[in-house]
C-alpha cells in the first residue's frame, strides 16, 4: 500500500491560516464581545471565507482557543507539570529570583489574554459549549495554582510557618487572587497601573500573602 501524500507546504499554509483565524477571532472578541462577534466578521477581518473560519471551528471553539493561545502561547492545554517554561521556573530555589520569574511569566500571560478571560467567563454563563471548556479551564487553573502555592512555600518566598497545613487550600486561593486576570485588569485597566507597576506590585504582594 502506498503512503498518503503529505505536502509540507500545504500543511504550513493551513497552520498559518488557522493561526490567523484564531488571532483575528481574539481581536474580535476583545473589541466586540461574544454577541458582537460573528463568523462572518472574523472571516472579513482575516481576509478569508466564512467556510475557512468554520473549518477552524465553531464560534465557541474560537473563543476558547483564542484565550488558550493568548494565555499559554499555543492552543490546547498542557499540564503545568509538563510545560517546559513552567518547570524551568519551578526549578528555581532563590526566593527573590523565583518570585520575579513567576511574576514575569503570569504578567506576560495576562497582558495578552486578560480581556479575553472576561469574555470567556461571562459567555460561560449563557453558552453551554463554552461552559464545558470554561469549567475544564477552572480545574486546570486551580491545579496550577495549587502547585504554585506549594512551590512558593518550598522556596521560602512565603515562610512555611505563615501557612498552617490545614490552611493550604486557603493560601492557594489567595495566591490565585493575587495573580489572577481579574486583579491584573483591575489594576492596569481600571486604575491605570502600567504593566511594569503591576509586576512590581505583584512581586511585593506575593511574599506578603497570609492566611489570617
């Protein structure tokens, strides 16, 4: 049996078109929200046909994939324990270096994706398909912040005696709050912090987290 023919050029073009459609959808959702974004609008802005956009995915898929791509730099989800950049950060043991690295990392993710997070979160209230993906994302984020919280304690960024074992879940919630997209938007968008000021605030805020 002969192998099916694969064209590297065609595959590259298909990947580039997919990337264009997802990024165009991201900009539409940021500017127009869920209700204002249509497949036709994405196609028009991307300079492709509606059929091409449909070939990438549904409107719900485009929103979720746009957020995932902006947040982690690629589509889909990978466990934080399998992410090379995350593991390089979690290998750090110096508290100052550790908090600076994790702050830079999460700040970069929020800078690209925070506005989409709000569209995704509110859309999950009205669209069942988006809600399924949103719920999966929330579980992913909780797991990731749990790993981050334990790492912050192990490196001495936050003293072990400041977080009683029975309050580890509460500490994780506070780490999530401090490093969340909501906090980023409130400081940068609502109150006019620069991105650099946000990073400085977060570097100072994380070591000061206490559970009581």
